[in-house]
């Protein structure tokens, strides 16, 4: 038999805002923080519990016994009122997580709201200043070892530099305006890790970094986003902020192994690690390569770009689900290991070819065309 308090809680769940997790937006939350007065999902409840009972006291809505005063607190607050308080001053550049985002992003969002109360006290938002210095573990370009390197972000110079020795000239200088940053815990094998992707000498370069402290890596991620937004606001003063936010760093649309042939129909399939970064489809020998083996620009369907499943052909023995990416210059023959994997790749590529081109997309296309022309002229473009 459902007791009176449990019935009241179920009624509160039906109120606007309470039917999704207050922190990640997952539907049908079955936990709550009764001192904060919010309804949350099981995953977020575990993060709340990790902060300690002095920050958040959690209970299951049905499996735990509720006191009248605790139910009253839930009635008085609720998810909408709590959001108005704890998310009052979230900066526009801050990435608000959703249920499918990396765990480090979700955890630091929760800790920022309730433990550090960053969005109630803007002076605690250290990532807004446009500058940041600190040490990160960086993977070597030629080997798999991670070494401590000093990183320096400077919005005024449009740079992110890293130093092998702290007081020496920087080993690398990355332009913030051309930089993408994405969390990469599964690929790097560390929960608090990021991948930095940028252009170097006309080619895409990847850098992999991590830090033992989740708050530190999150601050670096947000600092890069905030600096990039400020640079966009200067470059495009008449563009609405909401449009500029859409240009901030994004996670890769999809990554994974595919089998790919060479430019000739008779070429054998070879396994490559593919990464779709906005409109740039890159393929690598290994997931943590410093440079892609090849790069394909994904233009708009009106310009001859197409994704399709061929009427004939079974891929190869290791990947029996073929599909093709058609560009004005070449048809790329690819194959996935399963029907679901192929369907997922088809979906993200079809969204890319149907999405209108932006001025930034045209710049990316021009860069890749120049690279391909130069490579062909000196006979080094293999297409493999």
C-alpha cells in the first residue's frame, strides 16, 4: 500500500519541471535531494551523495521512508525554483550538460552548482578572465608517453601555448580561433581528459591531455570556450550571441572503426579510425594518432555530396555492411561491422550534407582543397 508521503511525492513529480532530472534532464527521475528540494536521476543522485550530506541529502522516492518535513521541503522548492537559484548566473559560454554527455562534465556541473555555488557567485568563475596557466599531462607526438607540460591561454593573443620547459620558448602555439576541444575519456583512457584539434601547416593536428583533478580539466575546457566566444563577439559584433554560441567547440559527431578502400575499385579494404568533426571526416591508423591519414570535406548535398548504401557489394569479411560517401572528386567506399553501426554513420553523415554551409565551413573546405592540391603535385597523396 502506498503511504501518504509517497503519494504526495508522486503528485509533485507531475508538476512542470519535476518530471525530468534537475541536473541532466533525464526523464522520470526516481531520486531526490530533500534538503535542496530537487528531483534527480540515479546517476546524478550518486554524484550528490559523493559531495557529502552537508551539501546534499538524497533519498529514493519509493524505497526510502520520507518524513513530513522532507516532503514539505520538496513541495516548497521543486526543480524550477532550484534552477532559478543555483543557475542564476550561468555564463553563456558554459556548456550545460545533457544526459548523454561525458561523466566529468555532468559531475562538475553539479559540483559547480551546489558545492562551489559558482553561478550564485560569479567571482568564483575563474574561466571567464580570458587567460589561464597551469600544467597538464600531454601525450607525446611520436610515442604514447604522457609528460607534464605547462599550458598558457591568452585570449588577447588568440593563442593557447604549451611549454616543454616552463621558462623557455613555447613548443607549440595553437590559435584559439581555429581550435576545437572535446572530452575524450573513452579514447584516452582517463576520465579527466581532452582532445585538442587544430590546424598546423595546412594539416589537422591532435593533442591529447589529461589532469588528475576533474575540476581543473573542466576549467580548462570552459576557459577555451569562453575565450573563443569573446573572440567571436569581436569578429562578428552584429551577430546574435545565440548564433555565436552554436560555433563554440563541440564533441565529435561520431568516432569509430570503419573499413575503407583506396581510390581504385580493386583496392583492398583497410581498417581506419574515423572521426567526424563538424564537416571534416578524418581517418587515422590508430585512435590516438597525432595526425590523420586523410581528411574529407563534407559539403552540402546541392553541391554533389551524397551518402548512400550501394545496391551491390558486401563490404569485406571483417565488415559486411558497406556504404558510400560521394563527393564531387571521388566516391569513398566504406564498410561497418554491424547494421546498427552503419545506420549511425549514415545518420550523422546525412545530417552533415543537409546542413547549410557557414562561412567557417567554406574556409575549412578551401584549406583541405589547398592541402590536397599540394599533396597531389608532389606525389604524396595516397588516398589510403
